């Protein structure tokens, strides 16, 4: 695999040169099955797992037999809290549980690489020379309009407090540091906006 060149844009959408993208990050097959598994893992890990119903051991009442076994003409009953009765227990209902699990580290890296490669192949990767903005929402909104981007995930190499604060109230944009980049958020936003430094940070994650 050989490195690929892309145009680096200024925040005013002017060309500021070219950049060679590392092939081990943005080239290679898009492994859709790994992308699917990564998204499934992330959504499972976010589940609260707090759904709960009362079983016969936890529902209140029903401490005595409602009527004698024989002679009443009614069906045999041992408790008014039977699952067959209104207000009774629930059979095989949900109980609190932990849905989280982890994919192998190598599979997570390959899934991340596949998501990045897909953004490049779809033409939705935007490389800018810097991400210097004032901590105001309208500045990021104007930046997206200038870059002609309707929905974007910003990847930064490290802390960018101004950008993070300015993006907080935008529904169509989000900021993640390279160490927190994940498949779910990369797919959630149409465009991926990165800098040279954040590409290097992503390469460090994938090739380690």
C-alpha cells in the first residue's frame, strides 16, 4: 500500500498544500462486519440494564391460601400473587443485568481503521491546517458553513477547550480527542474533520 495525498484546507476553505495520508490508517479493505460488531459493542455497553420486574419471591402479599383446597367449587389456588392472577408476579421477566462486553483489541483497531477508510472512500474526510476558533457556537457554525459541511465530527490531537466549548450546543457537530475516537461517532456524523496532528495520533492508536 502506498500513501495517498489529500488537499489540506484552511478554515476559509483555501488550499494550504497537500498531505500524505498514512496507508495503514486510511487504506485497506473496509471490514463492514467489524464495523457492525464495534457499533453493537458500543451500544450494548451504553445500555443501563436496569429493567426489572417482581418475581414470586419479591411481590408483596399472598401469604396465605385464599380459600380451602376442596369444597368451594373453584379452582385450586395457593396465592393471590400467582402469575395467573391480576397483580401477581411476572414469570421470566427482565432483571437487572450488565450488557457490556469487549471485542479483542486487534478487532477494535481494525474496525476503527475501516471506519476511517470508509470516510476517505466516500469523500467525507476533510483535512484542515488548524482548528483554532473562539469559544462561541456561531464560530463553529460559520466554519461548517464555509467548509460546506452539514454534519461533522472533529478529531483533535489533544485538548482543544475552545472548540469543545463552541461545539457543545450544536446538534450536528461533536469534538473527540484522538484517544476517544470510536466507530459509532465516526459513522454518526457525515463528515470527519481532522488535522495533521490528529491523523498522527490516530495512526499511533491503530498501529500500536
